[in-house]
């Protein structure tokens, strides 16, 4: 699910030390992400409960699949915001190393 670029408006502060880089999401985007993550957290608790109750394996796997899809959706939203703001900003500043960083980020996101 992609969001309107205005909804995903954020700015990134880049320092040489990656521990100090930050992204500032709009309140609307942050609320959306937190809501999704809260839902995912509930799904994880539900999966744990299913396992504790010896629920049929196929049913547990179905819930795991749904949770992975929800988490992938959060990752896609974050990636879109990163591309529309941080990456564009750094390219405009002449920092082409962001492309290599982005490729690593995409590989991490696509790992299974």
C-alpha cells in the first residue's frame, strides 16, 4: 500500500555516524505505522497462544503468513517514505553513496 507523498512527508537528518541519523515522520504517518505495529504485536501474541493451545499446524502457519504480510506492508511504507525524502534529499546534496545504501536496504527488506 503506497501513500500520498504529502502523507509520508518526512525529513531525514544525516550524520556521518549512522547511529545519529534520524527520520521525522509526519504525525499521520507515525500514527499509521504505530497502529499497524500494534496490530502485528497482537497477531504475534495470538500465534503464541495458538502454539500453547496445540492448534493445528496449518492454522498457525496461516496466521504466521498473515503477520509476515502485515510486517512487509510496514516495511514498504517505510521504504517509500525513505525514497521520497531521505534518498532524494541526499542525491540532491550530491551524496550518491545513498544508492549503495538503498540497495543494501532493499536486499534486507526482501530477505526471507
